[in-house]
C-alpha cells in the first residue's frame, strides 16, 4: 500500500513529504492508521546531527491511531483498537523487563537504526529502503510497528491528544513521579519549560509539591508554566539562576531539580540548585554525547547530592500510558492546554521551525 510520510534524507536538510510504499505487517506486527503525531524535539536532534542515525528515515515517535490490520501471532491488539505508540517495544523477557524496567529493555538499543526487529524494512521509495525511527515512524499517515509498540487505550480518548502521552507527557510526568519520587510539600526547580519540562511541572503538581519554580529564557514559556502548576518563575537570561533559587528557598536550595534542555552546563546548574541531600534529574538529550558534565565531586560526596538520569520518565509504557490518560480523564493532567497549534503533514517543517523558535509548547500534526 501507499502512505504519505515526512522523510529526512540528510543532516541539516528539511523533511520531504512524499508518497512511500509500505509493506503489510509481518509476524507480531501491526498496521496502524495514525490520527496524530506530536512534534517532539528529540526528532530534531537527528536533523541537526546531535543524534547520528542512518538516513534516510521517516521520523516521529509520538503518535496515536487505530489498528487497521494485524500480522500472524498478534494477540495484544486487534483491528479497530485505539492505540498509542511506545517508542521502545519492550520484549517482556530480558533482565530489565522482568525486573520492572521496561523502558530500559534491550530492544531499545536498536530503536534509532531504522529497520524492524527482524532487520528488514517496511518503507521503500523507488527500490530504496527507508528507515523507521523507533520502529514506529509517526510522521506518516500509515505505519507498521511491532506489536509491543502498540499500547491499547480506551476508545473515548481523543487520539489528537492521546498521542502526547507517547513521549513528552509520560517522560515529564514520570520523571517527577517515578524517577525522582517528588514528595508532597517539597520544593522543585524545572529548568527548561518546553514540552517535557512543562510536563515535569505537571508531575510535580500532581505529586503535591509545595513550591514549583519554572526557569526558562522565554517569557512565553514561563507564562504557560504558571498555567500548568508553577508557583514561581525565573527568566535565567536576566540574572543568576542559582542566586534566585537560593533567595526563594532561604539559602538552602530546592529538594528536587530537573533539567529538560540537554546541555552539560544546564545539568551542572540543577546540581548546584539542589540542597544537601537533594536530587537532580537530567532528562534532556542534546550535545551531551561528546561532552562532560561540570559537576564537582565534592558536592556529590560531602553534600550527599544525587544526580539521576531518566529515560521515558522511568515509566512502564504499557501501564503508565493508560495511567496518564486516566489522569487526563479525571482532570488532573492537562493535555488540551499543552497543544499550542495543530498542523497538517505538509506543514511539518513549519511545525519544527515553530518549536525551535520557542513559539509552541507542543505542536500536533493531524492526519484527519
């Protein structure tokens, strides 16, 4: 069959929206008709070359849709089911899966390489194989994915909002609740208030934090942060971030600090911002693959500070994606408010341009 998709052919190039050939699902695979895809910064790291992967690929890893067809052996979903994509197709059998860390499944090591689990491709153009980011490629109207990447959800959720819990929402909320385990009444700093950082703020609010400080360079994002639960804001382009945090916490530092940008300098800042015995969590991924984090071992050892990393917010996608949507249904988690603008697939380059310019918290590409 045919599908229209956004293909990245080379680093620094724009996405090319074109028609591709899509193979039918093989054993333990599912054909999904996508309804929407979130515009996530992680994809853009491939465009800039900060994340080096084989190209060409159809990007996108934050999608939701309806199952159209299943391959042999599929038991978890059936045609007509509404599903959210998980960008890590946890196997359920490796050391990490059986110990409750499905986000660290061994299958995750190959998610950026392009082929499916059997090493072959489902997308083609004039005889050339086209890779699928995270084996799901949600910047496509149709996609074939591993069965384990399709998480069934209730049919009444709007797919144009449910797509957001495929990555950014679950990563941000999960970082606060699952990884850091933010305590009620505690103080929190979130550095970087884009899509993920805004959801860290939501997670801290849901966890009952007493003080939530949002820090960013853009006043627009800080204004939005207040709507999602921030109690204080700091524009760290207008003064010393650490000094302002210390002023707000009577010189002690915050209990928890989250970095949602992805640079070594900003990771070092959140370590400096936490109190003795506090916890800093690094979420962002950008240029850190080739750089080192400027952290003084003295503060980690003698002040007993903790620096944690997190992938997917320490979440189990198969259980936490439905849980996030339950929070949305109950009104505790804001999804409608996250979406600044919706786009058509042909506007994909404009969507990522708006994201880089800081004009949106989250953009959504709709296919219907």
